[in-house]
């Protein structure tokens, strides 16, 4: 089964996620607000487009790591899904609430 083509924006986001030098995280705040992002080499945070990241997650192109939970937020490490990983062969995705 072939995967649908990515938009240029989604392809750029996936490229950033696949680059191991800049780990990408999803932060889910207690109020439900979600933000994907990473830390730039100069120490500044950089946000990624939520819609593109959500679409990559729904398409099975990225997967969430184990949650790190505190009172105000839950943080997940984002990784690119391995080739040949199907949505049915992965473990259940966590509910994205804090």
C-alpha cells in the first residue's frame, strides 16, 4: 500500500522530525492546547504547525513516545514512524489530554 503524497509543508515538518539533532516534542497543556515544537541550536524554542503535525500523526507517519506528565502539561517525544509500520501494528496511541 502506498502512502499519499505529502504537502510541501508536511514534508518539511517530517524532515525536521527525522533529523535526530533536534528532538521534536508535543506539549499538551491542562486546558487541552497542543503545541508541537523543538529547541533550535541557539537555545530558542521553535513551534511547528499543529495542523500539519496532526495530519502526519493521523496518517501514521509520526508516533508519540512515552508521556512525561506534570500538573500543567504532558509532553511526548515525537519520532518518525518506521517504514512498514502500519496503524494496526502499532500500540494504541495515547489520548492527547493533560
